[in-house]
């Protein structure tokens, strides 16, 4: 039986988001120091994200159909591979090894995101008292603390310290996942009545339907919601992947970048810690819908910011943007998608946001080299606004929506 599930899941979320901070947010700092250009940094992130997006459905389907290997051990296996790749960054110099290893880490950290979320939801679905919002908020706090710490470490020790920090946190994540052990329902938990099994002829007809097209047919609005998720994450990742270049444009350094990312993360905490209370006021669909407004305002405010101080103030829109989306979208899938396809549903959202990362990396670095930071921020505002509009129309309450549920 799993004891103290919330503290254990806090450890998973905290170490995961510390790893994400090092790998994604400090990618420009580390890779520019290794001799890569802005366009090459964007290419590493985009190719890694593309491979991750292609692997997401297969990995999630494998996780949904685990037999001999538990979801916990499956997650630990992926984290273990990332741990080895992190060690390789410190041991194997040269642009080609660094390119391959860093690209692998970009893939692995994004594959782990839906798996860790599904691990928490599996625990909840077995009746354990796990505060998902609190754990996810702790992840944001860890992201913020690590952002500030890594920014200072780079100033004091150089960019290699990013790889060292990455290795330490990958080891912590691996250990935290292994400690999250549960196989049976919580004491006193009564599982819901199983649904009647389909007749043999129905089962044989439905078996081939368990694929991507069947998933989107089963949830008609989901394609538009996923497109909106992709667009807002293009906006989000243009800001975060190239935050170093943005603060440099305004006269800052890696320390300033760490401060901006720290503020982002701290401002997310009230929403994440209080999300259980928010769910008593409105459903996850409403909060996912409103998150699009926050993504747009964050990008638009960053575009208009004339100084580092104003850029710091603009981070307040992280509260009703990414902070809302990060948890609301997970609950939305858990409430909307059938139990045997929830990991697949979580993976679809992660695949859409990963595609946003791919496109932002692919175009962001080239846009920086060709037209500079203002053009980059203009593109972030445009994509954020488009995603906001799609969320607003396709996440309306079911009684107002046309053509079925999403």
C-alpha cells in the first residue's frame, strides 16, 4: 500500500520540473556555449520535440496496455535512460555527441510528462488521497527555484553547470518514481462497477478501432482543442525557449533570465495549490478555456515590455495562462475520456503541446537570426491569440456546443 502519496508525488513533480527547467528553459544558455547558433538551438529543440510527438501515441498505448511491467517501472525506465544521457553530456565533449545527447533528453523529458501525470491519476483512481494540484504547484516552485539557481550557477561557474544540475535532478527523479509504489486500491475504497463486456462480435469489430483516428472520432471537438493547445504552446515556448535572448535584448543576462523564470513559477503557485477549490466553482472545461486568455496576454505584454522590470511584471499573466492549463487540461482528459484511454488522452494533449514546442523551435531560432526579438514576440502574440479564440469556441459548456461533446 502506498503511504503518504502526496509527498511522494510532490517529489516526482518537483524533480521532473527541475529537469525540464535545465533541459528546455536553459537550452539556449547551454547550447550557445557549446558553439551552436540560434537557428541550431531551435533545430535541436524542434527535432527532439518532433520525435517525442511521433513516439507519444505508441508510448502511451504501451503504458495503457501494460501487463508484466507496472506503469511505475515503465516511467522509471524512461527516467533511467534520461539519467544516462545526462551523464553523457559531462563525459562526451564535441558538437555531434552533445547534439545527439541533448536531443535525446528533449525527447525523453517530454515523453515523461504524460507518464508522470498518468501515474498520479492512476493513484487517484484507486482511491488514494493525493492532492494533484498541490504536487503540481510544488513542481512549479521547484522550476522557479531551479531557474534562479541555474541562472546564478551559470554566472559563477559557466554553462557546464547546467549539465551537472541536470544529472543530479535526473537521479532524484529516478529515485522518486521508484518510491511511488502502489498495486492495490486504498483501504476502504470501493471500485466502480465494471461495465458489461461487449458481445464477441462487437469486440471483434471494435478492436481495430483502438487507434488515433478512432480516438478523435470518439471525441469530435478534441481535434480543435488539441489545435488550440498546440497554438498556445507555440506562443508559450517562443517565450520560454528563447527567454535568454529576450532578456539580452532588454539588457539582461542569465541572472535576469533566472529571475524572470522564477517569477513565472512562483506566480503559478496560488492557482495550482488552489485548483481543487477552483473545481468547486467551475469544471475543468471552463478553466482550460480561460487559460487561453492568459497565454495571449503573457505574449502580448512581453512584446510591449520596454525593460526587464516591465517584463517581470508581465509574468503575472502566467497565473491564468500556463498555470491553469497545466492542471485543468489533465482533469479535463480524466473527466472526458474513457478509463481505458486516459493515458492515450493525456498523451494527445502532451503531443499537441510538444508539437507547439517543435514549431516554436523550428521557426523561433530562424526568426531570431533573420528579424530579431521583436518579430519573435509578435509571432508569440499571434499564435497565442489564435489558440485563445479556438479554446473560447470549442470549450463552451456542452449545452451550448454544437455537434457533440469534446
